[in-house]
């Protein structure tokens, strides 16, 4: 008897059998694949591919720093219950191997950057590969493959979700390329203390210039500001993203003396919560493009 026939039989005839069929529905809900993603961007990819067949938990939540995360005891429990643990790799989650080991679970660890050729950040691999949308498509392919291996019966569902999501990423990638092409090549640079945009820079041809001799950790001194101003003028940098400068008067001084535009926040390693500017990966990239576009558009650089 096929499932459809069985259902007709139940509905038409026996209430007791129908009740049995009804109990299958919550069982089906329990079959969701339990996934733990190390940080919010991977969690978003996993949800897009897994849809309602997965239950995704993210360890490092919105607005938190994945580089220096200290796992909580509850995290080991989440991993113990998971079927898949999705990580970025490339040295991003140094705190994670010990957590997986201590959890005592049987989760398969999926490295989402498999098949991506890493760039260097200093002497190490640069972990921020997701900042190239082309790489994000590889993340999605790896996650789709891992989900299909974990639940072969749903492979077609995951494949088609991944395909639909990759089409959106293709559109986003095109959007960035069209925008960059519209900027005169000598103006394709911003000064920034972010070190997370190496893949974006190399994929799309926008230069991220680090402020010379300025710590990215602390508030710059008056002398630092003077040297940043000189650097912006000398290198003719149209836009400024210096989020470690919290004093608006210093930012106004940089803008007034250089003619460079002060950009807003760029999101690199974390999504925001639902109410923020970047609740999804696609929102995050769009937000960053908008911030860079408006900063690059209006700048009227002063001569040195
Ligand atoms: Zn980072």
C-alpha cells in the first residue's frame, strides 16, 4: 500500500489508524539534522541550504568576535547533540578542536573553506575567505555536500536550495563588479584598520590601505592622526573607515584636512541581530557595498 493510499484509507475508515498517522508528524520534526555552526555567517549559509530539514545553532552569536571566543559549558552540550559541526577553518576557530574533543559527541566536523586557496595575512592563512562572494559559493557547495552525506534522502532538497541561494550570490557578485567598474581605477581605495577584507580586495580590485604606524587596537594619538592625514593626502585615498577612532572631532578633522569622506561601519566577521544592518550574509555584503559606495562617491580630495 502506498503512503497516499494508506492516508486515504485512514481518513476514510479508521479513526484509530488516523491517529497513528498523526503521530508520525512530530516524529518527522525530530528528524531534523542538528547542526552547530561556529559563527553567525556559517549559520546563515547552513540555514539557506538546510531549510526546514535542519536545526542550526550558532556558537559565536551576532556582534561577537569569533577570533577570541571563550566557549561556555553549554557549547559542549550543543556539540555533543550535533550531527554536523560546520567550521570555517584556516585557523579562525583555534578554540574549537578542544571543545569538539571534550564534548564526547560523534559530530562530523565540516570545514566550509575546503577547496578555497587561502590568501596570507602576515605569515598565516587569512581566514576571512567569506568576504569574497565567489568564495561564499564554495562554502555553500561544501555545506550542501555535507548535508547530503548526512541525510542522503534529502540530497535533492539540499541541492536545489543551494542552487537557489548560489543564484542570489551570483547576482550579488555581479552587483559588486558593476559597482567597482563604475569607480575610476585610481579612486578604488579606502583607508581602513580592518584586516578582514583581503579576499574582497583581491577578488574585486578595491584596495584596503592600512594606516601607517597606527595600532588597530587603541585610540590613535594626535600624532597618529597627523600621520594618517598625511598618508591620505599623499596616497590620495578618497574614503576612510577608521572604526577605532571613537572621537567624532578627530574624524571631522581628518575629513576637513584631507577632503576624504568618512565611511560608516563595515561588517566583517559577524552578522548583526535581526534588527541590525546585517542580519544575513547577503545583507552584510550589501550594507558594506553601500557604505563604501557612498564614502567613495562624494569625496573631493584636497591637493597636498
Ligand atoms: Zn577577523
